[in-house]
């Protein structure tokens, strides 16, 4: 069988868009491919998942699960499949931990070279761009300005130069990511992060069915000791602030839990409720520094278990419930190294949002700047700036409603049906 496109990516379980056992690019990749014309025959070379068939068909997408994360044979396994289809265009959706240990990424340029020799045109979507590892030192368990960070910075320059030179095109989601790579390089294209539309995600929603619980995580990443309480979403008394996604240093999860815990110490009658809609990242559970990180989060969350809720991993069926029952989505990122899937879902569900300065450059685009002043939804990473914004929106529901309108506008302008046209043009399909 001949294909119009080969896609190398993490990919969610059959019949799902968001699933456990994959990395963040998985849902993005599936949404992208489902938005393409059904007349295209697409081959996806994905990681093997426990309990999943190695080969299956979903509409016009043929999925072959041929590589195992953390295996030294990953790139050889990919090449075995791709060489069956010479000259077919290749799209690689890439993030640093997609293949497992990031050290395996040193072999990616070699994969690109062999694909290029096989007459494949190669387009890479860079979901993350990290050129200064001092910025993410806490995320990788290093002290700032450590010798290792210096080595990684040097290797990152070589890595990005290599993949840019060996690729036909590079796609990033934001202007600041292109600037970080090479703002004048014509091979680097900007295509905004697509947004799922509500009709497509209604099946995620079990609205008003969500039973709140506070979960503390064990070393295995599983919740323990769930304490079920009255569903406060139903009484509408709390102002619900939600952070979505894996617990991660670069996302500022520890900072936000500690900041809210201190706030509740001083304001025990506050109507704010913080929901951490996510659990530990399974790719880091074996790392001692990450276990220490989780313990710190749990320590401060345990001080106010009625007001700080850690949900654990959120299954696809409840994603919509968490978003719809939130008054505001918060992104307290310490580092801006990518676009944001949780923000994209905030647009999907037309939710108000607040961003830290590190992730705020996402808003520096023509379609957003024409409808909102980015300073309205930015807060500095200090408690005064954060709570001044939160209290303002809590007391001014009309301003909160205006942000809902902003999200709805962005949802429409960046729907996957619109974004897919940009991909088709870039890939020349």
C-alpha cells in the first residue's frame, strides 16, 4: 500500500485522543491528522503500548506501533518501516522525552540523515525548544549554572543546527520559539497550536458528575487515601481555579501550591479553591529529585485539603468536566519552552485564563492582540500580583465574562479545521 505521508510520533491508544502511557505530542498529532482530508493515506509509526494492537486502522490512518521507548533499537525499527515507502514525505512530531531518555535524541540527526538519503522530504514539528538548560535546571534536577547545564547548552546548539540542516522544514507554534532557533531562517514556519472544538470534545464531559477528591500520590504515581466530600462545584460558592497537566517544575506546580497554601493560612475563609487536575509524570517517577518535588507539593497541599485538590491523572472522559467546572484556568509556568496544551483546551471550553510572563509570549500574535491587551491576563510570579488579579476577576464577573469571549474567538480562529489548511500547504500534500 502506498501512503501520502509517514508520521513519526507518540500516538494515543486506539479510539482515544488523550490517553495515559504517551507523551504530550500524542493528542496533538492525532488531532492534526484527523483534521486532514480523508482522501490522504497516512502511516503513523508510533510507540508500543501495553494492551494495544501493533497494527490497526482508524479511518484513513494506518497505525504501526513499531518502536519501544527507551530502547536502543528505536531508530532502527523506524527505518525498517520507512524504507518500505521510499520518497514518501515524513512528518516528525518531536518533544524531548518522546523516545524515553532524552540522551537517545543524539541519534535523531542520524535518523534524519538516513531518511534524507532515502529521498524523503522531512518536516519536524518542534513542540519544545530549549537552548538554555539553566532555565529548566529544576526540571532536570540540576543546580543553576552547573557544569552539566553548560555541556547541555553546547550540545543543544549542535542538535538544533543539525536537525534544521537535515530537515526540509521546521514547524514551531510561536514566534518566540522561532526567534530562539533562528528568526531569519526561511525553513522555519509558525503554525499556531490547534484548538479542539466543543462538538468534538462533548464526549469528554460528564458534567455535574464529578466527585471531588483530594489525592496524594505514591511512588508508583497512583493515588492513595481519597477523601470524598460534597461536590462544591454544584453550590457555586467557590471560585474554582484550575491548573491542568502533569505535576512539573517548569509549569510552576510546586510554586502555585505553596503560594495558595500560604494564602489560605492567612485567609482561611477565602472562597478560592485550587484544583490541580493532573498527577505525577510517569516518565520521571524513578528519579529521586522528582520524588522530593512531589513530597514538597503534597506537604503544602495537605495543609489545606479542603481547598487544594490534587486529582491525579485525569482520564479523557473527565477532561471536559474539569474545565467546565472551573472559573479560571491558571498557567504559572516558570519557563516558556513550548506552546501549551492546557491553554488550548481552555480555548476549547471558552474559559478565562491567566498566564505568567514566561508563557505570555504565546499571546503575542496578530489574531490575539487585536482582541485583547495581553497585560490584562498576565501576572508576575509573586503572590501579590497573582492574588490581585484573582480577587479582581472574582469581584468583577463581567470582566471574567469578557475573557470567556476572548477564548471563544480564539477557539474559532484556531480550530483544527483552520490549522489543517496551513499544514497541508506547508507539507505540500
